[in-house]
C-alpha cells in the first residue's frame, strides 16, 4: 500500500484493549475486511502529509487504505486529483488506479474506534506512530489536519502547545522552519450534509496548500 518504509503498527497491535476488542468483533463478523491498523498511504518523498482522525468502519477498516470506501474519501481524493496531489481514477477500492503525487495520508489513530470516537488514551497511545511518520518524511513542507483531533495530535507529535496554535478551518500555522500546518474541518458526510464544510471551503484549503508547496519548490 505504501511505497515508503514508514512506521506502522503491527497487524495485531495489542496496545488499546477497546480497539482490539472492536477489531476482533469485526474480524469475526466480516472476515473478508481488512480489520487491522491502517497503514500510511504515501508517494515517494512527499512534501504534503494529510492527517485524518481514524479509519472509518466501512471505509479504510474495510479496504485497508486511508479514506477509501466511504464518503470522506470521495471528497478527499477528488480534491487531491484536482490539485495535482494524486492521479488516476479513484474507485473506492485499494486496487484502483489511484496514485498519490508528492503526498502521504495517515491517521492520528490507526485502528477503527467504536462510533468513530477514539478516547484520549487511545490517541496518546498511537501518537508515536504519527511522530515517527513525520520524522521519517524530511521532505515535508505542509501538513493538513482534518479536524480538531488530527490538529491536536499533529501539534503533540511536533512537541508544540495547543494554546499557541488554535484550530480553525483554513487556519495556517508555521510550526517549524519550512513546515506549515493547515487546518480543515473533516471531510465527513456529517460535516458536508450539515453545511459545516462545503466543497468550496475544502478546496480553499487546498488552494493555499498547493501555493505553499509550489512556493517551496520555486
């Protein structure tokens, strides 16, 4: 799935008992699903990292690729293709022709949580994988955090205080020399159905991201 050697939890990671129990429940009920910690999806030497919350039950937990198989992936991958961060055809399955370009996608929590709500201890337990992923990608110039939990986890992974970098849609934070954190509301069906996030609002974030990445290569 990933073309880079990046830190990922083992298939049977035992670290979070509640998530393990949920995983085992769905392995029994849906043995053909992926049902394991979802690995980072990445192009070689990416300058953009997208951080989501956690795998969706019938999305990445089913297919094994971040944001693949649910509505959030429809909007995310359409946007990435339009802004040159992906190519090919997204068909909501991991063996489609979609490829990332200069980008990587991961989650703050790698296992699917009940009701899509990880606990604080679960987020903290999975944090080393996010820290190590960022450290393993020295080419990064931009990170997009999809939602407040991803934003907070990214700040923690970078060793930064949340109070100094408030979350807000289309906000940007210079978190390290040469590295900018961009915030977006999560591209979930709930957010788009309620109007909290529109397609245009989401594209506004990636317009700024594209400009930042291009400026750093000029």
